[in-house]
């Protein structure tokens, strides 16, 4: 067990860092403290010498403190008892907290089930390392992790590994582990997926077609007109619907997924879909539920409207994004309206717009092959 104070040239200064060697493992901590290097010609000024001495004293004090911390089992691992806790049980606890978020809970639940297959007897926090996580990645790619004899899709593997990584990050926040070993492991690459959306004509067709669940229909059309996610529509309160002369109707709410506070203008048509106003703390779509039955009804409704593609509820949000971009709305405005934290999330829709441009260009055709020689 050693802690050494080391130096490394960085630009015009010398950077100080600690070199740890504990239980056969080496790690480093850069102190963000710097020394003045000796010039090739001449000497350090008295002020530079004094600064170097003071910096070294402080660095040595930090080194001594780290060494005591290691000896007291406080540095690198917060609590030995916590390290012996079962990580799979901890992840199950995090999953159970997401039960009211249907789509998110499903992904977490699937990740936990795969994790239990990978490590049937569980694993403690102290046993998790880079090699174990690399093994989990291989497991996701193996036949042991198949569904109905079909391997997991690349984005499914990415999603499940992300959930394990998210649980480890949370464990750092909860003081169970000092660092996240997942930071040392390369993730799966995301594969571009087909984002289903409706054209304006198709959206109108669905609006004019009866649906087996009228509340579900209103929520879907409302999502297409506003871009709101299922989770935000489900919890929407009448107190969040507001009106002003300048903005008309708008929604002030906090996104469930990103926790971001948003102000979203909505059209009069979207407002009419909400129905008769209720009390301020009443949920607007109170009895809305996500189920296999409703998903079947959605597909039946789309088919009755003449749409023979696999449409799910999230296609309404995609529809809103594509219609905005197609109408010429700049991508930064669309990003804000969708509540995206990063513009790159919105940019994923641009390939759809590019594809539509190509289709539009190829829709104009002349029958040039039938022209006579004299017409040339």
C-alpha cells in the first residue's frame, strides 16, 4: 500500500499528482496544483521559489491525508459493509421505483432479468470490475440472452447495458462505491432505427376514423399536435394549462423524463382535445392506461385509417417533430419544443426530412423515352 507524490510536465508548468498502489491496483489523482519549472538559463525568482515550496507543502499534506484515509478504509471504498451488498438486488430496487413509467420500467425490468441470468447467485459491489462488465456485454451477444431464437437487437443491448451503467452511477451518488467501473468499458454502438411517423394526411385520416378507445385517441392526437411524451400526457393537470392574450393557450409543466421545466405553446385544436376543464389538481387524461390491449387498438385504428405500418404511441411525438421540420421550422426551435437537452437528439429526425426531399424530387418524372427524334 503506497501513495507517492509525482510530477509531470504539462505545458509550461509541472503538474502534481498522486500515484496510488493499493491491493495490487494502481490509480491516480491529479491535484490541479502546479510548480514553476527551472528555466534552462538563469534561476527561479524568489517569488517562484516561495510558491513552489508552499505548493509542495500543501501537496504533501494531501498525500498524508489520503494515506490515512486508505488505512482507515475510507478512500476508494466508502463502507466495507455496503460493498458486500448485492448489486442485482440494488438494481431491482431502482427498477421498482420506475413502475409508474411504463416504457422506462419495462427496459429496466428486462435488464434486471438478463442480469439475473448472467449472474444467478448475484454479485457484490466489491466484486464488480471492468472484466465482469465486459463479460456481461459478451453475455448480451450470446445465445444465452436470446429471445425466441432471435438475438437481441443492437439497440436493445445498448439499452440494457446503459441501465446497468446507470445503476452503478447511482451507486456512486449513494456513497456505495467511489467510482463507476462502467466508465472503463466501451459501450455498444447505437444503430440508426426506423422512426415511424404520420404525414399530415395520415394524421387527418386517423383523426377522422373511429377508435375503440376515445380517450386513447384524444391523447394520441394531442401528442401529435404538441410533441408531448406519453408520461407527460398521463400526468398532465388542469393547473398546467394556461392562457394569455399574447401566447394563447400554453402548458407549463416539468418533463418527467428530463425533469426540465417547460413552457409549451399549444394550438386551439390541441386545447379542444382536452375536453371540459376540471379542478386545478385534476388529471386531464386521468383514466389513460398503457396496455397491450390499447396497443392492439392503436394498430387496429391505424389500419382502419388506411395505414398499414407498425404505429405505436411514440410515433405521435415523431410525427410532431417531422411536421415541424417539414414546415420549415428551424431545428433549434424544434429541439426546444420537444424538450431535448441536446440538439443532436433532434438531428436524428433530419435524415427523415432528407429522405422525404429525395422522394419528392423523384416524384417528378417525364416520359422522355417516348419522345420522337424530331422532337429532340
